[in-house]
C-alpha cells in the first residue's frame, strides 16, 4: 500500500527534480499513513533517496534499459506499482517523465493529473491542484480511480529533507519484446551546458538584442551565473537562436528560481510560459513594456549598456562570495 | 498512408482567462477559439505528406457542436474529412479512449496529436491513445519522416534531441519543429469555400469513462509591483537578488 515514486536518473545520477518527486511522495505517504517506495533504473546513488523520506528502493539494473524507452520504463514502473499494491504513483515532469506517465496511467487504469503543484488538499475524495491555461490559472482536479498517477511540477513543492533509512532491493521486471518497438538511433545532447529544464537560473534574450551577433552578452551573463540561455519566439523563428531555446506558451516552459529577460517585451504568450519562475528580472529600454507588470525587479535601460556592466558586477560578487 | 490529425479547440493565446459559475467553468465570453497551436504544426506537416506522398488526411475533435468552426478551419487548410465525436471532453483519458476508437475504426497508419493543448495542458491524450491502440508512440516530436511503413522521428529531450525509428501505426505528440512557423498556412478564399462542401461527420461517442473531474479553477494571487532599480545602481539589484529574493 506504499506510495510509489519513479526516480529518473541520467548517467546513473539523480537530479534535483528526482529528489523533489521523492519529497512530494513522502508528503502524500504521510497523509495516507504509509511509506514511500522508490523505483530507479540503472542508478548509482539509491541510498541518497533516504534523505528525502524514501523507505525502500526498488533497484532495476538492466542493460536493456540503458537507453531510455518510454514503453519499457512504463512497463517496469507499472509492475513495481502492482507488486507494491501502490494506490498513488508519483512521477516528475521532465520530458521523459511526461513521455512515460500517460502510458503508465493506461497500464494501471489510473486517473492521471499532470503539472501538480501542491500536496493533495484532500485524499478522500482525492484532490490535487495543477496549473492550467499555461500558468494563467490553477485547476483543482478530482481523481476518482483506485490507483492515481500524479505528475509533480519542478520547483513547485520543492525539496523536503527527511532522514529515513532506505533499504535497497533488486527488482527485475519482466520486459516483453513489444516494449522495444521504438528505437533510439542517436542522442544529440550538448555536454557541459546547463539545460533550461535543469537550470536554477535562466537568462533570456528577445528581439531587443537586434541580432544573433549580440548574444555574446547573454552568454557571458549566463556563464557568470551558471545559467541556461533562452530566447523569445521571434528570435528562434528568425533563426538567431535554435528552436530549443524558445520559451513560452508554444515553446519550453520555464520554472527556474530566477528568470532574467533582456529586450523582451513581455507578450502574454511569453509570460505564460515563464510565469512559474520564482523571481523575474526585466531589462528593457521601454518603461511601458508589459514585462514590467510581471517582473519582481526591473531596470529601465539599454541592454547594450546594462548587460556588460551587470556581468562585471556579478563577477565581482561571485568572486567575493565564493 | 492514412493520417488522422487530432484537433483540440482552444482559446486563442491572447484570451483573458476568467471563470464563471462559482469558478467551475471557463468563461467563453468574448473568447475566440482556434486550432491548438501544437496541433496546427502537426496538421501542416500532414499537409506536406498529402502533397508529397499522396497521404489522405482526416481531422478529428471530441467536443460539442461549438467546435465545428475549428474543424472547418482545418478543412480549409486542406484536410479531406472531418470527424466530430459528439460529446463533451471531460478528461484526457476519456478523450484518448474516444479518439482511439476513431483511429481504430478508420484504420489510420499515422495519428498526429499535439504534445499538449494550451488550455488544460494535460499532455496525456497522445500517449494514452497510443497505449490503448497498441501503436508506437513518440512524444514532443519535432521532426517526422515516413518511408513505407517506417517512420523516423526526432524527439526533443531536456537539453537536446533524440532520433528514433519505429514502424507504423504510430502516434505522435507534436509541436513546433514538425514544420516551421513560416510554413503555417492561413486558409485562402478557395480553401474556405471548399471546406464548406467537405464532409464533417458527427459520430456518437462510445461513452468512455472519465477518470478525473474538474472541481474548480483558481486564479494566481495578484503580484506585487515591480521594484525598479536604476541602471547606475546595479549593486542594489545584486543586493536584492542575494538578500531579498535569495536567488544568487
Ligand atoms: C499563437 C502564438 C503563440 C506564441 N507563443 C510564444 C511563445 O511561446 N514565446 C514567445 O516568446 N512568444 C510567443 N508568441 C509571440 C509573442 O506574441 C511576441 O510576439 C513575442 O514574445 C515578442 O518577442 P520579443 O519580446 O522578443 O520581441 P518584441 O515584442 O519586439 O520586444 C522587444 C523588446 O525589446 C525592447 N528593446 C529594444 N531595444 C532594446 C535595447 N537596446 N535594450 C533593452 N530593450 C530593448 C523593446 O522595448 C521591446 O519591449 C506567440 C504568439 C502567438 C500569436
């Protein structure tokens, strides 16, 4: 009857979002008066899950799962859920999690709520709050099935430490050939670059930067802060920056701690996608730009003057606070 | 190749989001509805398959009669037939089950849906539909080629891309990248005229069960005013970010 949480790993390592999912699962388990069982696939650091309230880890070590495969991963998680008789299955909301979760929900005949931001407000009926209308509203959703799948948003519930001794058991799901009919041929992933999904800080540039040749300023600031770089939609449409950097309603969502918008006007579609960020800073030479209404801190000024100065000051600050 | 494109009928991205009936219903007053942007990229890619590979393209929506103008727009863009499953869309699971039935009955080789609709952002219909159908599935799909019964797709992952191969039947959750923004078509007069004559078949639902229901909506708490910092006093900004917001 435990709460099951799927813990994503990359190259054997867990990410912050994985520990957030574990923390959330512990919160739900406390409400239900039960414990948390985690399932991880080819991960190294299973014991660390105890720091976030996990009592038992089902450790799947299987070379067939070395490459991500949504169908096979969902199958493994579903089997773990059935073994554990889990009524609540918690998963994060990374690109892979969002790929797995709907398949898993069908496997378990479970109602699925995605983008959940808080612990259930009630467990009978089972009610969770999720974002809707691309962060312009919340929806309180009832899940009526016996088994429930909850996708918990990044940077919403956050990390909650909870020292628990985690026992680790090997778990060998039965995988069918039918699980492997979509094949990964190649993966193209920039190394040593902070991704928008993982970043604590995102520095984003808009059309106000005038051209791709001026992105050095954005990259310098991002590098100083250990941040990911992003851009507004027209910037990617014009080919100044790759599509993968386009954030907003029709691009990637951003839920970072700090979002710095430079030369971005703050159109409703842009704001919708980045609004889940905790603190927003805008740098824009037009005091009437709508972004000032959405931001926490603002500088009215020319990006070409402000950015180099700001980067210099931040370098000093970093050096003094290292 | 028979293609089915799933069309979600959603408020235009500039819509004011308000609720009525004690915050239980979305207020459609003054709201313009459009083809969900993620689905429009998929529909446009389907038109490419139609032109270059002789594919047939049908579009489908699960919803009431009010969604028909959105289906007509898809016909005006160039789809051959439209299907409306005549029932209110209650949750992702119910919609996925209704769509899977249409896909199965029509023997489609390729089902193109959007990675998420911009109203409820469930992000679950394509994956559930694929699993119900026993079809292959690629989510967050940004490129799709089909050769015979083999598909090659590129999927966006966190921080990069992954190239995948799978045989048909295939379901994708699509988004921008399937085609470029500049490839999107605004229906011309001829398309609109022709769309009026194209079949829009209303089919009765299988009465699939929903597993979740909406209790109510809430709006985010109003935000405080922005704190403006002079560009000559950047130390103050750093101080605020460090000591007040605690983000650096
Ligand atoms: C269906 C649909 C979906 C959309 N989805 C998205 C989305 O997902 N993401 C997105 O970003 N947009 C989206 N858009 C587009 C959106 O409406 C805006 O057009 C876009 O966000 C504007 O980009 P921008 O802020 O970079 O450019 P602009 O609106 O042109 O703003 C540029 C800003 O830079 C400022 N500026 C100029 N020079 C300087 C300078 N020297 N120093 C400082 N500031 C300067 C200007 O004052 C201005 O505010 C969508 C639109 C539609 C219709």
